[in-house]
């Protein structure tokens, strides 16, 4: 029939008869059967459609096999639809187009039944969904237009009702239901829908049950995000994070709540410190309770951010911003920079906190984390450097390794420039040990009753100290002369300046049959020597003998006559030194300890605020020069913002920056533009 030449070739007629036969079968048998089932319930109609569709596929397959020759030559030669395509088109035109409205409604009804917990025939729904896919003739157009669009609208309507039903639940209960709904929808797509529908359906569900009520859920008074943080509900917070991370910008409100909550917790700690001070507690630069509270708070919420919020950058920023606010809010006369530095001092000096090496390292790590939030890092550095100097000079450092560890942590945080002076101090001591050994050999040839050692320091590394020109004992003067001669031979270009206020000595005191070793400063040792052999002296006599001004002598004599160990007796008795007092060695002094350390109040402040301000001015000017050298011409506001962005160790006041700009104009580093006073030019 198909291989003869025309007019005996019946290919065209056969192709037409193929289409007519399928059309006749569909209109006379299939459509009436389906029309009868319409209105009898979704499952009945879908079962009949599935049956008829299966039969059609079988018929289509076998007709194609019977007329393979026709498909291979006639169809190809005349660019006609293949027999399979023709069969599908016929089914689409005569059955699908008429029945799709009813079948879509039936499918949506079954899906909603399943959402309500009823059991449905998933394989039946899957077969009908495949029918929709086939009706697209190689694309998903029919599936998308005839089923998916209606499904998305039905899903939106269903979950809008559920949202209203669930909204009165607590936030954790609501989110449990929301998470279950999303998992069920995902499973539903895998069971019988096309995979391309998954993101669209999930997006609709997320919009209806999460996005539209996000703020309501997060801000619920007894079960919102703040309440979960307050009650440490880790599992609920993790679920909240998982769900709202699905939304675009869904985590921003959560991060804001976290920041506010941490800031309020920090405010409570600050208020408790303020209350202690208001209650009469003495304000000191040493408040370990306050610092430990900040460390505990920081540790806790670093853990929360890491565990409950998966270390997400938004929550890390919220934690940082909250602690920047907390750590830079000082109460009392001492700044938080000084409290943090003094806490380090407690850990690192002997006689402070009793901690193992690992505990010391752990505490230093946590302090450096808090330090990273300080805006006045240069203030911390100045205070820390002064305290480090005291530890090193008084041999009060617990461990050189711990000192190096802390400096390395600060260096990692702020760079080499930040720690260069601290490293120089440690280097001085290491070099000094070698020099000390050499000088000890020289002292063996000197007839002296004293063990005399000298620590040579580099002026630029160490803090500046007040040091009076005290009248030394004869033995001390002799030893100093020997050292100066020895040092000048070795270092002809280096000038020695003696710092008597920083020296220390061990003085043997003999009281009857008992003797004590007093560990004192050099100034205390000279004062004790003046009272040898039971001499009594007035304040003025002592001032002349020692060549000390009142400002130096008062704290010196207070340490010896008013402290815990009263090795000098003051007349009249009392805890205050007056210029009318007289002093003598205490013949009745007694103690259970043989070695006694007698502390003395420092003659220098913990740090020099004027020096910090000077250093800041220098840093601002250096930044201005760097910027203007590169840019040549710049507007005032741009220069100001660039200077502020370059200075990382402190947060300068814009007024101070403006003053430094004016100073540099006066010194002819810059000039104002003749055309615009708000524009600066760099003068090479």
C-alpha cells in the first residue's frame, strides 16, 4: 500500500485514516465515558481518565508499530507529525482540552485532602500529572498553564487559612508546624508532581506562613526571638534560623533582635557595676568581677551565634556591634580599657590569679576578643605598657612565655607598630641579662658589702618615670661609679640616666635576736638606712637628709610607717603623713615571716593621658600627609572621612582632626585652594 508508485500508493489515505480512527474512538467511546464520571467525585473521574489514557497509550503504541513504514518514509518526507505525535494531539484536542478543568479541580481536591491528613492514591495522581506533562508535546507548557498555576493559587489559599489558624500558637509551636508543612510539600513534589514545581510551591508556602507574619512571630512577648534568647531555647532558635534564612532578608530582623538583646544584657552588667559604686564600693582600676561578667556574656553569645545561627555573618556583625556598644561604655573614673588591662595584669603577675598555663592562655584569648571591640585601643596599649613595665622591673611577671603570648595576640590583632615598644622592653631585659653577668664579674674585684646589679633600658621603649635626685648612701654611690665607668667603656655613645624610683633592694633589719629581710624599693632602702642606729628625725630633717621634696617623701614615709608593716614609728600616730611629724625606727617591730615585702604607692600614674593625646595628634597628622601626598587636592569632607577610616587604634573627634588640618596649614604642609576654602592642596 505504501511502496507503490502513484496512483497506487495509499500512504496519504492511510495516514488520514489513522487520525480519523483515533478521533472516532475518542469522541464515541472515551469522551462519553469521562462525561458520565464528571461530578461523581475526584477519584472516580481521575480513575476513569487514567484508564482511558493508559488504553490510548497502548493503542497509539501498537498503531505506530503496525505502520512503522509509513512513519519512517511518508511522514518524514512530507514533514508531518509522527503517528505518536498525531495520536497525542488527537487526545489533547478531543479529550484533554474538554476535561482539563474538571481533572485539575479533582487533583487539587485530592492534594488538599492529603494536606489535611487524609490518605489518597498517590500513584493515580502521579499518572494524571504525567498525562499533563505529555500534553505539552515535549515541553511543560501544558503542565505549567493547566495544573501548576492553579496548584500555586490553591496552595496560597490553603496556607493563608492555616496561617490564621496557627497564628495564636506560641512562636515555637507555629514554627514546628511551618517546618512540617514545608517538609510535606517537598515530599509531595517528590511523590507525584514535576520537580520543577518544588521551588515555586515552597516559595508560596514561605510567603504565606513565614514572610507575612515574620515580625509578629519574632516579636511575640512570651515566645518571640527575645524570649527564646532569654530562656536559652537552643533548638527553637535553630529552627527559627533555618526557616527565616529561607526568606530574602529574613534574617535581618532576627539579627537586630539579637544585637539589642546582647546590648541590654551588657547594659545590665554595666548598671550592676554602677550600683556597686553608688552603694559605696571604692572605685578601683581593678574590677575582675565586672570583666569576668563581660567575658562570660561574650563566651555565651559567641556560642549561640556559632551553634544556633551557624556562625552566619549577620549574627557575627550583630554580636560585634552589641559588644562595641558595651565595651566602650565606661562607668566610674576608670575606663573599660584600663579595667581590661588591669585584668591582664592580675593574670600575668605573680601573686595575682592562680591559674594553670592553659587557663592563662584561655583568659588572654578572651581579653583580646573584648579588646578588639575597644575604640580606644591606643589607650589600652599605653596602660598595658605601663603595667608590663612594672611587672618586668619589679620581677613580678609570672611567666615570660605568657607575656610573649599576650604581646603576640595583640600584634596579630593590631599589627607590628602597635606592639613594637612592648617587644623592645622584653628584648631589653634579655640583653640586660648578658650585661649583668659581665658586670657581676667586674664587681668581684670591687670591695663592697652590697650585691649590686643594674638593668639598662632603652628610653624609647619604656614609659617615662619621675625620678628624684635622692641623696644615696656611700656604698650605693661607690657601686654606681664603678658601673658608670664600666658601661662608658663599652658604650661610649650611650648616655646613662638613673631611675632610682624604679629600683628595688633587699634590706636586712635586725631586731634583738630576730632578723628580717625587707623587700623594698631603692627609695625605701635609702630612707631605712637614714634611721639606722635608732635615729629620730623630723619630716623636714629627713627631707634635707634625703634631698627629697614633700611630694616624694610623703608616699615614701607612708609606706614605711602607716602600712601593714610599720617598720618606722610615726609621731603622732595616724594614717596621714604631715610635715610636722617625727619618725624613728620601730624597736618593737615583729612578724611571723622572715621575708617581708613592703609595697609603696607608685609615684607615677598608670598612664599619661597627655602623652596619649600627643600620640593621637601625631597619628592624625601622619594620616593627613599620607592621604594628601597621594591625592594632591581634596575637599574637606573627603579628607575628614578618609582620615577617620585610616585610624584604627582610636576614634578621633572630627573637631580634633580639623584642628590638626589647621596646624598643618600654618606649618605649610597644606594650603587652602584660592577658589574654594573647603578644598586643600598638598604642598610638596
